[in-house]
C-alpha cells in the first residue's frame, strides 16, 4: 500500500510541482504573513538603505549591534528598489525555494539516481518549513541555494566549474558564516586525499573563487561603508548566548538585562565591532572559568536545535508568535487549551494542532530515515567524495552549534542537504520488499 502511494506521488512529480508553485503564489499574493523578529529587522535594514540611497551596511549602521547577512540584505535592497513591497520578497522566495528544490534534485540524481532524486524532491515539498519560509524574510533559502549550487558545480569536475563552485561558496559565507564549514570540508577532504590516499584535485580554483568573491564584496562594502565587512558579525554574541551564568543552550534574552553578562550601558555609543569585542571577551572569560559547564551545555544546544522544527509553520497558519513548543508549555502549565491562540475558534485550534503535530511527526521520521540512510550507505561500503564532503559540512556545522548556541533555525541547511539520504533509505527498503515479494511468488510457482 505504502509502496503504491509513494510510486503514485513520485510518478506525478511534475503535477505536484505545479500545485506546489500555485500554493506558494496563492499564499504570497492573498495570504501574506507579517514579518517578525529577525525577518522584520532585515526588512527594516533594507528600507533604511533605500531611504538613504545606499547599499547595506549604510553609514548609520556603524552603531548597530551587529552586521547581518550583508549579501542577503543587499539583495533585498535591489528587489525592493524594483517594487517596494513584501510581495516582491515573496516572489523572490518562491524563486529561491524552487531553485533549491531543483539543485537538490540535480545533486541527488548525480550522487544516487533519478529514482532517489524524485523521492527527495517529494520529501522536500512535503517538508512544510520550505513552504513557510516563502512567507517570511529569512536567510535560509538564499543560503541553501548557494551551498547546493557550490556542491553542484563542484561535481562537474572542470577547472571552470571548480571556480564557479568557489564563487558560490564565497557568496554563501557573505549570507551566513556557517558557509565556512563547507569551505573547511573542502580543505579537509583535499588534505586527506593528498597525504593519505596520495590523490589530489585542483582545489586552487575553488579557493580562488572563494577569495575573489569575498575580496570583491568586502571591497564593495568598504567603498560605501568605510570598513571591510563581508559577513554577519553575530558570532561573538552567539558564543556569549551559550556561555554565561544563565545559559540554557538556547536563546535567552536575559543575558542582555542589566547586571547580566551581555548588558551594555550605552549601546548607542559603541560601534558594532566594539560590541563584538565586548561579547567575545565576556564569553571567552566565562568559558575559561567554567569549562565543564560549557561542555555540559553542548548536549542542551543539540536539544534546542533538533527537538522542535516549526521555524516557519506559524507563517502558514497565521498564528503569530504561537508555535508547538509554546502550546505544549501552556498545556502543561494550565492543563487546558483555553489560553492557546486566544480569540480563535476551536476549529482553528484544531487545525493548528493537526498541522503542527503532523509536521513534527513527519520531521522526526525524516530524521530517523536520514540517520538510517547514512548508516546503510556506509554499510554498503560505497564511497563517493561528494558525500564525504557533505557529511563533513554537516558535522562541522553541528560542531559550530555546539560551540555557540542552539536554535531550531540553525539545523535547516543540514536537514535540507541530508534529505537525499532519507530518500535513499526509503527506496532501498521498497526495493528489498519488491525483491522479497517476487521471490515469494516464484517459490509458490
């Protein structure tokens, strides 16, 4: 039954994609979601640049708390200059979402086969965060396109494509610093091949691409901002969030309150890089003074990152700040759902719990299939260099979370790129059942 359903869905992928794009357009045009939190701040930064006729960061941003994803904000500036509306961002997100889906399909087809690639596309489409992200204003979609694009051009194995791969990798770093983990994965893989296996590949072309993009983008920012800045400067504060007396492993705003480690008396008088130095100094001293507590917090960071997965579902459901984790806390506290989504009908609350709960089950199954798929791939003793690089990238990315702070959004790039392993496992199990069924029929005959 399950095999027939999966075959039916994958066999009609083009129709599913048409429906998927249509749903995105309907949401973006008729049911837009209000930007909140980081998404609202990114939108505000872009609007400030438009008003001052500048690119980001503009001179007035020197005294902000941090520099955020400069390539992403500048893309917003360009798009909003064409048509200044949240609709423009929604259309951009649809394009990025479909590009990410296409690159995931093409990459999976190269690594595994068309069958696994098709199932990966289906798993991606039914992973609701991808749909929800279209309605918000986060960096995830652009970052995913750049990372997958870098890997896609890398596997083409020509000097020109190595260089393009490096350019895209450099661009990913200017969106999110976690792009450095893919850069490190390339370096580690190169060194392993050169000194352990006595093999090599022309990594210089990839490195040149990375360096050229960072130099050009950093220089561009220097011309209009006065400082060579090319990526987010949130690393020190993220380190502090995971290294202070009140740290829990996840984001906790208490660290900024008076008397706490992250409190700054007159923040408007300090530049973003002075604040970076302040946060880094506070975090470093705490880690040195509390090394065991810092290590103990690492598993908690993983829990904060992986236990929940509704980073964009509230946009789909139009439930504001309400998410499944918050709802469960209220149920445990009040022993009732009365105070959940106040003012909403029972029907809307039922939809909320059905979608959130259903997605969470889907996410947990996806995680299990990813782990089993990875295990079975290595059990088969298959070796593929791009898979080694992808796994290194994921491992190093998770290590970055362990060092800094946990957040459900931080796992998104890793879940996306590991979807093919879940598809591989499902296809493998379906093939085994098919072989078993044929053998049973043959034995009866």
